[in-house]
C-alpha cells in the first residue's frame, strides 16, 4: 500500500476529497469503454432503443394507456429517462463490492469516495445522454416544451437518489449473502419494468391496481415528473415526498449496514466461497 500524505486543514481535505472523487468518476465512466465519449454514446443508444420499443408498444395500445393530452414522445421519454437513471444507479452502487473492492487497497481511497464516484458517474452519464437526446429531437423533429423544467429535473435527481439508496442496501447485504443480494437486485430491477409506472399515469389507476404500484418510490417520482412536464396533468395518486422519505430511510439503513459490515468483513469470506 502506498503512503499518502493527508492535508491537516479542513479546506485542504475538502479539495483532496473533491479531487479523489473527480478522478474516481472519470475512472468509473471510462470503465465502460476506453473512450468516455463512446461510453456515453452507448448509453444514448440504449435509451433510444428502449424508447423506440415502448413507442411501438404504446402505439398499438393506443389511448387506453396514455391519458395525457400532449406530445406522445415526451410522455414516453419522461418515463424512460427516470427509469434508466434509477436502474443504472441501483446497479452501479450494488455492484461496487463494498470493502473488498480492489480500489480500497490504495491509501487515499475510502468507501465514501467509492460511493460518490459510482453515484456521480452514473448521474453524469445519464444527464449528458438526456440532454443530447432532447437536443437532437428538439432540433431535428419538433421543439420540446415543458411546463416546469426545473421541477422535472428535480424529479430526475430524486430518481437517481432513491436508486443510489436502494443500491446501497444491496451493497451492504452483499458480503453476507452475495448470491441472495444479486438475485434480489436483479428481481428489483426487473419488477420496475412493470411497476415503475412508466407506461401508465397514476390518475388512471385506482383501487387494487394503485396498491400494486404505490409501494414503489420510482412510480411516485415518474408520475410527479409528468405533472411538471405536462401543463394539463395534475398527479393526485402520487407524492414526491414519499419517494424522498423512502430514499432517506433506505440510505440510513444502507450506511448503517455498510458500517457494520466494514467492522466484521474479512477477505477469507470470499476465499471460502
């Protein structure tokens, strides 16, 4: 392990932390491809392909699903963008490997830097992809108008935050039950293909159908985002406060679990498996 001289001042420590996070974010993005631009382009292609598939599916279903008067492609993108951001955040944090991550062998590295790098790397990739897609569509096809872009962006951040919180819980569980944690993480992401509500709006659901979706914070975030995007949609069956409090609770549980695991984990756990 290399020796690393730490700054004794608070300001110097903050700058050192920011520098470590920056380099770790760059490494996280380039880990997908040696060229960071190509890594972002691959993510853009993935988002566009998913949006295209859902566009054809919902075109066949017609007005039985979309209950919002407005641009149809914006209705689809508002769900796909938040869904992809949430799912990518869950996968990025859950796949870190915790204390046994090889990057933890370097002296300046710590768990907080590792978490921030994975989280901000995912957020950066998704935000750049969203801006590129919206810009190209607005220039090449039709100008996009949103009622409240700031509120829609806040919902994107909330989807990212809740995804990081869920992934942190899976990451804390992984050293104890690696196979179970991986299965639960995959099940959660697959369930969100349906229960995220990206193909529905909350106002169109009622009774037992609403109960099937109301547990999911991503459903609330997507439904609230469409209230900010479309002028004539007012979400009544969802609440962004619910998603925020669920995210805070899961973040606290994940941090406590990670702290407890770090005190007891050993490299021999992996060896015996």
